[in-house]
């Protein structure tokens, strides 16, 4: 078993923060906006809007780029 050095742990933490931040951003957009048509009806009063999907896709794309930039390839 190998131990992780401090810089590796810092990069791993940065990647994790990027994904958590992307998820929180997507949830905030979904909770506060109704952009675009409803793609999936969840109930009579709630649904997933196209804008929600775009927000999550964009946020996760940024998190992916951050992850690829900070973590070394193996």
C-alpha cells in the first residue's frame, strides 16, 4: 500500500471540490429557475427543465476539465 504525499492529496481535494461545487451549482440553478421546456415530469408541480440539464452539463464539464488538469495521468 502506498501513501499519498501532501501535494497529491491537495490535488485530489481540489478535484473533489470541483465536483461538489458543480453539483451544488446545478442544484441551485434547478431550484431557482424554470428555463426552457420541461423534459421530464417528476410530479404535477415539478419537473426537469432543459435549462437544468444545460446547467448540470456545463458545470460537470468544468469539473472534468479541472480534474484532468490537476490529477496526473497514469
